[in-house]
C-alpha cells in the first residue's frame, strides 16, 4: 500500500499559521566551520610559533630529531618515501600548534608516522612502529611488537592520532616532491648518454637526499611541489657545478613557479646546511666554506632581483610583540618521559567551549558562501530610536529655605510661619505647655 501524502500545508502541520503573520522558524546553529590551509606563509608561521612560546634553539633540535626518528623508523619497517613525506608534514603541523611542554617530540613523531601509514595505505600497527623505534634506540634490548611493554604507549599513540587529525583538519592531501624530482632528473640526464657517469650519479644522489633534508625545514608547509623541486635542482647545480645549462628548460608555462619562492626554499636549505650540517645527509658532504659561498651567491641573486627573504611578506602586518615565555619540555603524561605510568592513559585536552559542532570544510568557496548565507540570520542587529517625551516641570516650593530658617529661629515669638518641629525637651516648648494645662484642669 502506497504511503499517504498529507494534504495540509506545511505551515499548519508545523503549527505556524503564515496566513495571519509570517513567522520564520529559527533553526539550530550551523556550528563552526574550519578551513584547513593548504600552505602557510612564513609570517603566519612565525606568529603561530611565537604564540606557543617557541624557543628557537630547543625547538630546532626537536624538529631535527623528530624528522630523523621518522626517517629511521620508516627505513626500519620498509615504508616508502611518500609515507615519510606525509608523516613529516603532520609532525610539523602538530608542533607549530601545540607547545613542546604538552607532548614529547618522540611521541608526536611516532604518532604522525602511524597516521601517515593509514593515509598512504601502507598500514602498520601502532605496536609495530613503537617496537621499531624501541629497537633503534636500544639495539642491545631487541623486542617484538607483541611485547606487553608496548600496550600503554600504544594507547597513548592512538589518543594522539585524534589530535593529529584535528590539527590537519582531516585534509589528507599531501605532496611528494620526489616523484616530480625523478621525472626532471630523467629529462636532464637521459639514460645511455651521460646517465651512467659517476658525476651524474653523484648529482642524482645529492638531489634525492636533499629532498629528504627538505622536510627538516618548514619549506614543505610554505610552497607546493614544483618550487621545492626547482630549488633542489638549482642548489644541487650550484654545489656540484654541473647541469646548469639544462635548468632553464623547466621554466615554462607547463611548470609555473615564481623565482622568489624558489630562492626562499634555497635559503631555507642553506640555513639548515650551514647551522646543522651534521644532522643532514647533504650538508656533511661539503665543506662549510663551500656552503657559505653558495649562500652568499643566493643572497646576491635575492638582492639583485629585489626579492624579499620570505615570499609574500607584509611589513605593515608585523606587530611588535614581546617574546612569550618558554616552558620546560616534556610532559607527565608522556610515556617517552615517564615509563612508570599505567597502561590505561588517555589523552585529554581542555577544548575551548564553542556553540555548535565544529565542521571541517575543504572547499573555501563553499565555506565562504555558506558563511555569507547564514550570517544574516544569526547576527544581532540593533536599531537606535530617538523619542521625544514631554517632561513636566515641578512646581516651586511654598517657601524658600531662608524663610524656613527664619520660622525656626522665631519659634519663641509664637509666630506661625508653617509647620514647626517638636521640641526635643520633654518639659519645654509649646507642646509641653499644652499638656501642663490639661493636667492642671483635670476632670471632675
């Protein structure tokens, strides 16, 4: 039997009579929408780091150690390089949002790798990742993933997974510069012509290792794949001194890129190689004087073309703010810093109270259109109305204060100028004489 279709209008079914007066029902709040940014400018990055109490020397060391741990564990359990790229990106995005006192950098690095394994479809259990990290840190104490010692840290890693997903805004898009790098290297050095020479192999090895070192900086958060790859190629050309005549063929309409973006990435890499050469793969292969000379040449190119050190930098937006106080690294709830914790630890954070549900929207145009459509129904609009009211002027008092004072002072002359106060004396004044007379005559 077909369902019956109601014939009454919707206004009567909902209890709203629109014939008498149009009543617009107020629905629930649409909540809060979050648009995760795909790229972050250097200026925004510095502002975020300052807001969490960024200590440059300490945080740089944590950044390098965390990425190095991800790379070591990735090679230990035979994960592809795309998983490393995604894990390092999640690691940077998490650490620029939360201060280092809340979570240990090792826990965040392993949790980022665990999430990246799911995103890139190279699924590994959390105990596999934790066991590989343990065996790298303590080679004399080798364990298996089914060991009970990984039960507690495994729950903590799963708890961190939720915060990492919220940090990236559930946007699982990632970039893999190694894929484009290999294509361009094949065009530069075709197989069979000069592709088998030792210099070419050294060039390819330096370029590929430089793509790994690139994730020890914040450059992947600021630029897309093509500026990253072009910066790697040009910097490798300046370090090795070969292949410079073949770089210009990639600057075309097919691969658009701005020179300022490429120079920014090159300087980020040179800052890494000159300051932390031992913590990188390529920096330790060259002399420090050679690296400094290349950095000076890049700065000359930057000043000659009148580019800013950081692309899209706004001097007017810079605000003078005092440096936030740094805090002590490590956390009491982190299993990496406290191994005596019970296994039922959960990750809890004090979320800010907000009205409605937080939704993550990936299309910025749709989010902007939704915000403009809904805002007129939820904004409080106030209208100022001026109204003229006639105010009645009160009548003047009967006597002035001067006459009242005169009446009080002339009480003894029995001059009645109005109501006179009672005398404070029990046996004095006009009223006491009246009572005395009443007592003297009496009643017979």
